[in-house]
């Protein structure tokens, strides 16, 4: 949260939402890699449709988090369940791709039935992204406490608009940048997807596990 302290966005809820969401979207993640793969296999419209599905779920997450942020961060058992579920979820997917490394057939999104409906695929995958609940709740608590956004005002709607556009812009920027390097430079991501997803999901599971132990340690010390 320290970086948010120095942002000159107190009077611009839109810019604040856009910046926070863009910053959180750009790092390498499984949703970004999937959007890139959809772009490579199905084209720009399919990738945009997938990202719109991600954004649609995020809209409801932001709306609910704005009203229930304080309640959510106080639900220690619920947050523990989210942490454990996320670790198991990421670990299971990492093991799946790990055991398929070296197979003649690398993973392709064409194997999924939902790839025919990228918007629905985006809805489903982001609905399983439970990490965004404590993330946005923490963001909201900080913004309300520092009065960068006042609760129950139109500022929040403007903030949400900026955040949704930031997510869309960040994911599309990632996909288009990856498309430039992989297509224009004649590289093939498909041959390495099993390895890429193994590394991504293993890293995400490890980060979540470290965060869980760190939070439990702090609770014990308190």
C-alpha cells in the first residue's frame, strides 16, 4: 500500500482506479497467458470477449467489496479457507501441467469446449479467482481510511469505472505485446505452454503459501 500513499490521485477517482487495476493486471499471471493464447488461436475479438468476461465478474467483486470490505477482512476463517483453496487449486493445476511436460500434445485452449465462448470462459475463470476478494477489500479499506475515496458516494462508481478500464487495458496490452514478440518474431508459445503454466501455477501456489504462513506467524506474535 505504500506506493498508493504517494499517488497524486486523491481528486481523480478514475485515474486512481485505472492505475491500481493496471498495476495489478500487468504482471505475468495465468489469466494474462490465457488471454494471449486466445489471441494467438482465435484473434483479437475472441481475446477482447474473454477479457470482457473477466471485467464483468470484477465489476460485481468491486461493488460487493466496496460495501463489505470491513466485514470480509474480519472473517478470519473465511480468509483462511480462501487461502487454502487457492493453494490447492493452483497446486492441482501445476501438477496437471507438470505431468504433461514432454507429451507430444501440448496443452491448447482448443481442447476446451468453452473456448467457443470466450466471454463465458472469462466469467468462469475469474469467478474462481478468489484471491481478488481480499485484495480489493484491502484496497478499499485503505482508500476509505485515507479518504482518497469516500464511501457511498459517486466517487466509488468513478473508481470502479477506472478500475475496469485499467483491467481491460492491462490485459489487452499484455496480450498484444506477447502477440508482437511471438508472431512477429516467429516464436511459438504453444510448444511451451505446459512448462509455462507449470511455472506460473507453481509460483502462484508458493507465493500464496508463503503469504499464509506469514499471516499466521503475525497472528501468533500478536
